[in-house]
C-alpha cells in the first residue's frame, strides 16, 4: 500500500488539478488529476449561493451563521433539498406543499441529518449551539399530543433533547431532555406560526413561538455528559395515528442562538444579502488581494486570495479545499483567517 505524503491544488489557465505526492516502498512519485467536473460543481454551487443571497437583498433577515435552508426545492415527495446545497432532509409519508411539506399520515415526518459526513462533522455545532426556525400551520386538532419540530439524541430510545408538540387541547407542549411539559399558551387551527428551537452552550434549551418564549429556558445535561450526539432534527411526526395535519415550510438552521430581536426579523422577512460574495461573483469588488468569508456549508472562516482583478477562479480555489476533501477523502489544510487588501 502506498502512503500519501502531500496534496496540493493547482490552477493553470482556468483548469484545476489535484497533485498528490506519495511513496510506495522505496519509490516516490507525484500524480496529477484534472478536476474538470469538480470545478463545474464548484462554479454551479457558487452561482446558487449568489442567486439565493440576491433574493434576500431587499429584506433584513439575519444571515450570520445561516448554514441551511429548506424551502420549495424538492425531489418528488421524498427529498427536501437544502437550498444551500449542503445536506438535504428526507421526508417520509409526506406530500409536497408550497415552500415545504404537508404531514398527515401516521409516521409522516422529515429527518434532517446532522452527521451524514461522518468524521468531518460539518454540523457538529448542533450539539452545542444552534437555532432551528420553521413556519408551521396546524390544519386540524389531533387526537393526541403530536410532535412538530425537535432534536433527538442518538441513544437507543432516540430521546428528544429539545422539541415542541401540539396537543388535542390546542395547547403547546415543550420537550427538554425527554420530559414533556404542557403550557397554557394556545394555538389555533389554520393559523401560521413561527416556531424556533435553541440550544446554547450545550445545556440551555429554549422554545419560541412567534418570538415569544413557551415556558422558561431549561438547563439540561450536555450531550457529552449523556454520551451521545444529535444525529438529526425531526420535522413533523405523527407517531401513532393521532389525525395530525401539519404543514411545515421555510426551515432555517443557524449555528448559534438568535436573539429575540433577530427572531422577529426572521418572521418579517425572507432574508438578506451577503454583499461581498455577490460583488465578488459579479466581478464588481475592484482590486482586492484577499478576503475572509464564511460560506453556508462550513463552520469556519478562511482567507481567499485574489490574484487577478476578475478573481473568479481564485475565489473558486478557496472553496475547492472544501469540495475536494469530500470527493477524495483528503485532509487538505485550510488557509489562515484574515482580511487583506
């Protein structure tokens, strides 16, 4: 078996190559692979991000830390596509609705995986800090308590760490560390609600409906203390034929807790623009030598060098580290964090 000593990405005349230095026995060599299709994927993904951000440009939705968005894109009645092209949710026994899915049948739900990429753990932050926001419409009163939204642990019982349910009494029920609590606040059939779940510092959970807390925040054992992680979020979830009829739309995932003020802007608007990224992609930013930016799929910032005034291929190289690591299973180090003009 050979041992890989080093990997490098090379850009020449608009083409992208992966250089791999390896040793087999006493023989040492370098191989070069042209990444034509991978470069097309990167360009397409960047174009998608730019179009999505441009659609948010007229509103004030908080976008710092926004890492996932489930809306109208889907593949049949099964795959709920993440608009940021990161990780899709999988729907079961659900029907496509405008900007989301309708959940009616027993076992009807969607699961949004947070551990799909194995040891890379791009969504590992959810075990410590996150905000999950969704728009929910309950169409009829169920015959029992029925889940709407939540995060589970990967233990044998799939214990709900944080969640919100609606009951046959038209009241909300919160779930913290497997314990359900009924509250006096009520819901109305046919009315649209904004539901938000938050985890802060790994042990403080809270639930909001239309920007107002449901009950009080709860302090729980951390997932590390319990020996598990959060493998996925559930959306909808008639667990036993309760006659639930719920539509969930526009699900946003942030990698940190939002403030109450930010929650209200989420409800009022459809998003905002990351101006620098759009300018870069449109070639309007001028002779920048480099920028620091955070892209939706990743949980770290990186320095992206811009060696040409157009900057497009060099920007693509900045993202290529991310894509190539997954494509080839490599561990190419990322550039340092800085802003450089």
